[in-house]
């Protein structure tokens, strides 16, 4: 279904778990296309009440006047359709578009799950840290229920993702391998990952890599390296020093422009 740019009278609604990097991908795309939207932030598991109402499970979900989009890539494709010509997320040239879509899929399928897995391994048992991260911007009542639901949610996360030292080490290697691929792409001095303009590939890479780089301009309150386990902090410092990590930091410096 194609919407014209002006057919959207009410602002779009974005259902999020605010700290989720897939939600950040959608949020960044909304900023880029400059369409008005309202974010509806939830703490897990309460997001399910909101996403379930429109036939989804996970966040982000974008709701327009006529449809609900329940996957970040579908959200970006839809936003691209309704975006003004000077704020498109995908190139017009079919070959370049294909390259963008291929990278977006790679980052969605591998990088996003790896950074989440690696990050949770280090912090899932830190009650105070998790409380701060999960409760940011969520409705008061949901945050107040954190002590009740977190012990259960923590084991859902641990079991759901099978978080063990071995699987976290694998996730770390996977992040490194994708960072190597991106560093290699950037080694010819290009300004953006594909073609000569900022695209969905750049948004997806930066948003999904952010947990491993912690850019200071991230819309969620910044975390300082000192408050993290030393091994995690030193891995983040090393990621920041790679060309791919430096690229994430650069994109975030312009995140709000
Ligand atoms: N492929 C999905 C992945 C989204 C995803 O994994 N969302 C996570 C947050 S990072 C979620 O909502 N988890 C909550 C749950 O499992 O109920 C997308 O790109 O939108």
C-alpha cells in the first residue's frame, strides 16, 4: 500500500522498548525522513500489550493511520515510500539499492543479535544497571513493577538467547567479523557504506553496532565505560578504535542533524 506524503494526518506512532537497538534503527530513520511521530516506550514484558494489539510481538512497531509495521526493515521501507524526495533512505539506482538492502539484512540478521547477546552477557545480572537501562522513559507504573518482573525477565532473556560464556564469546567474534567487513568497505576512503549518500545501510549499521561502541550522542542516556565490567569496557574501547567503530562514532555525531 502506497501512501502519499500528505495522507498522514495524525503523527505516526512508534512502539518501543527504548533501549532496543532495533528501535533505535527505526527512530533514527524517522528523524532522517523528518516525519512527525510519537514514541510509545515500554519496559519488557509490557511492550507485548501494545504490540499484541496490532498483531505484533517484538518492538519496534510503527503504526500509521491504516497499517502497522512489525519489523524494523518493513518500517524503513514504508518510511522511504512516504518520505520527501530529499530524505529517502534507499537509493533510486536499483543496483545501489540492492547493495543497501543486502547490508541491511546482514546487519539485522547477524550484528543486531550479536551485540545484544554480547551486551546482555556482561550486564544481565547487574540489577541496578538493568533497572536504569530498561526503565528509561517508560510509563511510571511499568518502571515501578521492575522489581516484580525483572527476576522472571532475566531468566527469559538468559534462556531465550542461551546466554553462556561460550555463546557470548561467539557473539563477540561475530561482531568483530562484521566490523572487519565494514572496515574493509571503508578502506577505499568512501564517505558512506553505499554510493555517495547516507542510507538505510548506514542507519542500520550504526544503530545495531551502538551497544558495542556506546556513542555519546545516542538518544538513550550515555553509559560511561567506568560503570561497566572492565573486560566489556576494554572490548568497547577496542571496537571504537577500528575504522568501523570510528565510523559509528562519526555517524552518531551527526545523528541529530
Ligand atoms: N527483526 C526484528 C527484531 C526486533 C527485536 O529483536 N526486538 C527485540 C528488542 S531488541 C524485542 O522486541 N524483544 C522483546 C521480546 O522478545 O518480546 C526487527 O528488525 O524489527
